[in-house]
C-alpha cells in the first residue's frame, strides 16, 4: 500500500509528491496521460517542474490508485469533479490541493467533494506556497483545514516536516475563500504593476482586498480571523508580489496591453483566477466585492483596464 497518492502531475502535484517522498513516504503520482506518466517515470523528471528530480520513492502511473493512507487532489479546480468522480471507493481522506470556485455550480472545492463522496473524510491544503520552493525543501508553511480534527492530525503527521510547517484550522470556508479570491486579486495586482500605477497602488489594492475577503468569508459562515492567516493574507501577499505567480503574471500582461486570448494561448498551465473571478462574484451574491467584480468584468471584456481602474478610484468615499 502506498502511504500517499497525489492525483495530478502538474507543478504543484509533483512538488507535493517530492515533498512527501522526502518526508519518508511511499508515493504514487497520477498523471492523466499514459505517455506522460511513462516518460516521467522513466526520466524521473517532469517538464512542468524543471530542475527537480523525482526520488525513488515516487511511482508515476496513469492508473488511479485504489489504496492510500491519504489522497492529495492536485488537479485544477475546474477538473476536480471529473477526476474525483473516477476515484475508486476508499476510506482514505481526500485532501484538496486546488483553489477556486467551480464554474456553473459555484461550489467551493470541499462542497464539490461532498456531492461526490458525502461520507468520506476531507480536508483542504492551502497557503502561500510556490511549487518549486516546496520541491526544493525551502522553508514554507500552509493551512490544513478540516472540520474533522482526526483528519487534520493524520494528514499533518504524514506531510509536516521541519521545513514545511502545517497549521490546522477548522474553518474550511475561510480557508477556501482565501485560496480562491487571492488568484483573482493577484490578477488585479499584476494589472496595476503592468499599467505602471506603482507600488502604492498595489499596496492599497492588497489591503482593501482583505476587506473583501473578510466580508465574503463571514457571509458564507467563516471567520474573519482566518482571512488574516496563511490561507488569506499569507497567500495574498505571495501571489500578488511573487514573480512566479501565474495569476500575477497574467495581470501584468493585461496591464501592458496584451489581449487575454493571446496570453492564455501562449500558456500550457492553468491560470485559475480567470475561471474563478466570475464564479466568485456570482457566489458572493449581494456581498460587496468591488475589486473582484472589476477583475471579472475586465476578463469578460465588459470594461477596459482604464475603465475598471477609474470605477474603483471614483467609488464613494467612506471610513475604513
């Protein structure tokens, strides 16, 4: 039996597999495409995460594993439902390692899993982590959110190391909202820098985004203090300032005048904020999310960048 199964051989899934192997676990890494799985298994290298060789404790396969002590779901959020539906029955806890809101249903990741596997224990792993740094064993921290304390303890025991510190949290709503919204806000932050509006504007944007995160988290039943933790403020800071952020770099290109279609066509990886922005705003309903709404309108072609910025800057004055 493999200790850990990682579903999804993108950069993040591969980094988690490497980390779990370095933590002393036997790991199965699932890739959707059989040829890709065979290539990674043979070469011990994944082009999605260049420069990081897979340890011998990792076995790469295109067959979904039937047994594991924990299953880490590291597929893009919009593909989570399809992949999770194909998993063999098991009592192993499902740990979502993707961020976003499902288009169409407007479900958060754990809500998607609850529809498919209502009786299985589940958690979400989220926080300020770039894949290449985790794979390299650089110091990092993350939130492991679940309403089941036993699941939090078991998964933390399996994955935590001196260089990868895991903090438990029972506020799954707050943890998921932070992970979803930060991708949307990172697009806005990138656009601000790409348009040459300066660091003052980015700092103001990030700070006011925290207010949006708090409002939405509370409205959906989460806690405001979760927003100030790793899954909220921590992830927001990394994604809005780190050059390795796919969402920030997309916003940067938009701010420099590139068309969204051209940016997406040049990428092999998924930029989650593009699909999440309209879904997040729709899920929010009457909750006021001016920054996220501006990003959704920009991505949908309903406003230009100049119009979106003007609308935000001319909102009625109010106390903080």
